[in-house]
């Protein structure tokens, strides 16, 4: 398990799974001298991959990749129906699809996970496919040559936009989406060759499926935004040889949901990374876990409760005194509320310590923020005052 976690930490933003599929698909498309029976197997494989991908995406509620799979299916079905019912020039279909696909892919790339109007986007894709199909079958689908030049410019702009997006917000999904767009572009360039076209669509769908599996496995152990351990990795501490003496610090970003409403997800994720980077500089050897979007946990080795309290209090003051610049003329000051505790003799493991801290935190957080809580030190103060 530890080897798997270390391996996954090396491929947080890896493009290798999608890049391998891209390379294989390009090679197969260029050498697509397949016989007719092989086309049937390609069709079956394409639908199987799309079915598996949609099932996986619906289960994990991934709107963006679901729409990409829907778009691939709509693209395939539209072309299959047009070619099957009438002899339509492949060049005319290519011009239409080369022109509209950059807009569709740009729309998909801008979708958010909690998109409220996702149903209307799906209706838009279906209506667009029906319109292109009817125009092609009616013979009124001619587009001037200038549209071809505009289409290539649109594709170049789309790919450049995706490259900039990858550099600003690197992630497994963003890297794979860029390669999938390249495969779709290559498929439309070879629309006159059914085998090459289908291999590219299959490559895009397969890349999407592999990337989703890769992302799900990675995010089970690691947080995709920060790269630190996730909540699922926390119980694995019991299998590690923790020293007999350790302390735990748990903290919450105050007013996180209000920040999310104002700055949206991308900038809020950027802000979270900046906060953790500043905090971790004070204690680089600590184990860091992201328990929820706004909750984090630090485990300190070979420190008593007083040392940990001082360290965490310095972290709190550091964040409170820092102005985080997200964009030009967009700066924010915020606070965190930490809780510190140590392992007691009757605590079975670190998860029990964290559970006790969380209960103590829930009681006080409603009334007090931007203060470091420590139950052990407070009890010592009470004993001292009662002794006096």
C-alpha cells in the first residue's frame, strides 16, 4: 500500500496514461488498413468503452467528462446515420463538424461540477447534431472555403487555451482533455476513412476512461488540489510504526463557504494551496492530511503538547497576518481556527485522537474563531487555578 501511495504521488498531474493512448491511437489511425470485419469489432469496442465510462462517471457525478462521452457518442451516431442513408460528401460534413466542435469542446471545458443547467447543454448538443444531420441529408449544407480557415483558427485557439489552462491549473483531467481534443481533431481530419475516424474516437473515449480510473484511484489516497494525503489515507497510519509520542493539530479555514461563493472553485483551490504552503514552511516534517475542503490535520512527531501548541499558534498568527493575492486587485485576508491534542494512553490510534479533537472543535467553533484550542493545556490551567 505504501508503494502504491508513493507511486501515485509521483503522477499527480501526470499526462502519461492519456499520452500513451494518444500515441497508440495516432499510430493505429495512420496505419488503419483494416479489413471490413475489423470495423465491427471497433464499433463494439467503442460502445463498450463509452458504456463503462458513462457508468463510472454517473457513479462519481463527473459532469464534464460525462458530456465529453456524450459528445463522442453523438458525433459517432450522427456520422453513421448520414453515411448510411445517403451519399453525402465527406468534405461537407467535415467542414461543419470542424467549425462547431471547437465551440462544443470549449463549452465542455468550462463546465463546473455543480452545473445547474447541464440538462439544457445536453439538449443543445442533440439539437446541434440533428441540425447538421438534416442539413447534410437535404443537400443544403454547403459552407464557403473561408469557413475552413476560420475552423482551423478556432482549433488553434482552443488548443492554445487548453495549454494555458494546463499550465495554470495542472490536473490529471485537464492534461487528458487536451489529448482527447487532439484525437477528436485528428478524427475529423480523417473523416473520409471510417477506420481511422473510429480509431481516433475510440482513443479519445479510452483516454477518458483510463484518466477517470487513474484520477479516482489517486484521489482515494491523495488530495488532487494540494497533493497531500486525503482522509482515506488517515486510517493507514495504524499500519505505520508511529512513535509512542506524537501530537495532532486539526484546523479549519474560517468562512470557507463564503470564500467559495465569492472566488469560485479555481481561485479557492489556489488560495488553499497558498495557505498550506505557508503553514508547512514552519514544520516541513509534519504529516499533512486534507480531511475536507476546509479541514486539515497535521501530525507532529517527538513533540510535547506545549511545543505543538506554540508551533500551531505561530501558524495561526502567520495566516492571520498574511494578505493572499489571487489576482490583480483581488487580495484577501483570512483566519484559521486550530485545535491541538496529543495521544493519551487510552487512545487506540490516531483516528481516536482526531475524533476527540473534532468533538471539542464542534462545541466551540460556533461561538469562537481564530483561536487555538487545546483541551490538555486548558485542563492544566483549571487545575492550577483550583490548587491556588
